[in-house]
C-alpha cells in the first residue's frame, strides 16, 4: 500500500489563485473599449465624445463588481474568462453606440417606427443585468454538482422554454422567426436560456447513460453502431430540434441544440460513430426543411448567390430583403480590406435592418478589417479554450460534461453566426455572444460564463495538503 | 480631425487589440509552463526521501500509535468536512451536516467513485446519536480500510484517519 503524494490530475497542481492577473487584464479590457469610444467620437464628430467618462466609469464599475465577487466567492477561477467577456461586452457597446450615431439608421427608424431611440443605453442596462446574473450564479451556485439533482427537471424546463414562443398570445413572430415571447413591455428569447438548462440535462443524463451508449455496440464498416434502443435519446433530440425548425422557423436554434447534444455525446462516449450519425441527421433535416420552409429557402438563396438573387427576387418580398442584406454584408467585409476603414468611418449602416444585432460582425469586418475580425474570433476562441480546459481539469464527470457542453454551445453559436454573416453557411437568426444587441443573449451568456467560472474554481482549487501523519511524530529517525 | 491622427488611431487600436491577445496567451502559457513545473519537480524530489523514510520507519510504531491516538484527537472537536486526499477525485470536499454519505460506483452515491476496485454500494459514513461519525462497509468485494485495518463492523472515524477504498483515500477534517 504505497502512499503517492504527487497527483496526476491537471487541476490538482498547487495553483496560485491568479486573481491579480485577472485584475490587470480586466483593467486592460476596460481601457480598450474606452479607447474605441474615443476613436469613434473623434472620427464622427471630430471631438472627444461627451459620454466617454460616464461610459468608461460604468464599464469599470461593472467589471470591478464582477471581479470582487470572483475574488471572494471563486478565488481559484480561471483568470481569463472574465476579462475576455468584459472586453467583448465593452466592444459590443461601442459598436452599438457607433451604429446609433449613423444618420442612415436614424432616418430608417424614423421612417418605419416614427421615432428613433438609441440602443446603446438599453444594451448598457442589459449588461448590468447580465453582470447581476453572473454575480447571482456565483453566489447561489456554491457547487456545480448540485445541478446534477435537477437533471430531469432541467429537461422539462428546457422543453417548456423552447416551446414557449409557440404559445398563442405569448409568442411573437418577428420577421419570420418565432423565437420571441412578449412579457409586459419586454420581448425575451427563451432559447438563449434553454441553452444553459439543456446543457445541465444533457450532462446529467449522459453521465448516467454513457457506459450503455459507449460499450453496447456492433462494429460495422469501421464504425461502432449503437443498439437500436440506445438510439432513443438522439432520435428524440433530433425530432425536437426538427420541430423547432419547422414550427419556429429558426435554423440557428435547432442547429445549436442538436450540435450541442452530439458534441456532448461524443465527449461522453468517445465514439466517432455518434458524430457521423449526427452530421448525417442534421444534413438530412436541413435538406428537408430547406426545400419546404419558404423562410429558410430565401436564406439559402441569399447564401448561394446573393447578387443574382437580388436581381431576380420580386421587389418587397422576404427573399429580396434577405438578398439585399447579404449583399450589403459581403460588401462591408470586402471594403474593410486587411486593416479596415477605421472605427466610425465605415458604411456598414447600409445593412440597415438588424445592423447592430445579427449583422454586427459586418461592422467589425468593415471598420477593423481582417486584422480586427481575426482578433475578435481569437477572443471567442480563447473563451472556448478556457472552457474546454476547465472541462479537462474538472474532477467529476458531471462538471466535465457541463463545461464541455457550455463551451461547445458557445463555439457552435459563434460558428453559426460568423459563418452565416461571412457567407460560409446560410444565415441563421442568432446573435454573436456579448457583441450583438439583445438583452436575452447578453444575460444568458453572462450566466454561462458564471457557471464556467464556478466549475473552473472547483477544478483549479489546490488539493488539500495531506493530514499530518500521527505516526510521524512518534517515529524517531536515527541519523549516523 | 486630421487624416493622419485617424490613421494612427486606427492602427494603434488594432495593435492594442492584438496586444491583449498576446497578453492573454502569455497568461495561458504561464498557467501551463510557469514556475510551478520546477516547483512541482523539486517538491517531488524533496518529498520522496521523507516519504520512503516515513514508510520504512512507520510500521513498527503503528500498532501503539493507533490505539492511543483516537481519544486524543476527538477532543479537538467534531469534523466539518470530508476530503478526498487520493485517487481521481483528489481535492473533492463534502460538507458534513449530519447527513449520511454513501460511497460507491452507483451514480446516486454522494461520492461517485470511478474505480475498478470499488463496489457499486461500497461504504457509508453517518453520524451516530452523539454526533460521532461512523464508517460502515456495505458488504463490498474488496473491502474498506481504516488506516491499515479492514473494516468488519461499523467503526468510529478518528479525525484525519485515512479511509481507503480501492485507489481512493478520504479523510474527515475540521
């Protein structure tokens, strides 16, 4: 019975808490958006923008509160997650404020709604609520393993959240996609929150069932095919995501949920066959829906050949709008070039509708160029990397799966939006996490980062030092 | 605003963004290869001679030490948490709040052991009427060890005594 003192767990290495590193990065992450704000003001009006100090102070206050909470309640958490999220949120605020200054968008709003209201103050409020959500997650969720108890409750909650937009009177049809509900004066996107809850269900479920899914299988053409009865869950999730696709007309949400499930299934079972099956099933579903739903059809047309479709589509139809947007977005990216036109000096406001939400990445592409797009994708990549790292370091299988599922969903969302905007895949109505205008998205993503920070705190917490051996005191070592 | 200033700002801003990425990657790098690798290596070297010395010297003393120890240790107060000190779950802690803690491979156990030597319902730890924590083997195949003795009946746990199940070692701490 040998006593082994060094551990092989990644997280068990004695780690310093790294809170000061986080604070320094956080200060940097607040200064960068303030610099961007100044840049936009100088470029548009030729003078230092009056709201700069207030904006900087607000962002610094939010970041400071988040940092103090992490320092107190999650001292060993990953030092990069919070600064990266703060930076993206701050840059999103600047870009939204910059689009608020655009005379074209102001004129458009006056023409279609009769009045123009700036989006940046709202987004600032959503960010504050998001940080409050982040703080609440860290305060209430002392141990992520408690979530495991709510596996099947999470499933029900997630289904309810996903189906809420279909309830008559509650759901709202916004430009073809039924992913919104209206409560009071607010419209909420329940799908963003369902993402978190579903990740909890998937990890709880797969933790219990992974042995059955991984081991009971037949080998066929180099692939391990699971037994028919074990196919149940993946077929159910596939059916639910197809239902969302058909009834809510939202390609993005259904792709996100199905993709997240396949990622987690692969991570839990280490079987490539699930990935192959998942890809086949989503391709099949996409083809069927792409050839039937008109809403999706116009997106596919706009993706295949936006310039041709702009010429042929009848004036005023949904398809004409979709193609017009897509051409403007491609022009935006193109005119940005390598280094961009500079903040506040682009014409990405020509996209008009949803320029500050779905298409905000086009503004990055035009005003910061390829260099800026790459750096933003790297920011997202770093957040995902830290999430996966947390999953590797987590000691319990539930925490591993949850961290992996959340970062996988985040990665898929970034891929689906960035890919859609750049014309790699058909456009889907999703939002760039933290960057795009929209309350639900910002709040849900801050909660997601909160859960990741909680798991990483548990994972990186140094192992307790071994108890003093009672025998040692009584042992006398006689040295010559 | 002059064209030159704006160009300088534009390039400067891109440079600052990339600088942030570089700083972030440096943080990751120090997380991976920081000074801790050398620390870890040297600590291991330091630890080895001590450890082997302790192991070699301990057994003859063990019997006497074990009998005298529990009474002395209990007076220091009741344990408040259970700590996993070895095995894949190293570092996991569970607060002791009067509830029964089950250990085993079954997924509804309080501590789920991912260990080939553990049975699905391996052992349980519970407080008796006086608040003394008791460990009981639930008929496991490979047995539960308190210090170095295999458990046959429910046994009170002294503070800090290692309970070994397969490759996992747990202790009660204050």
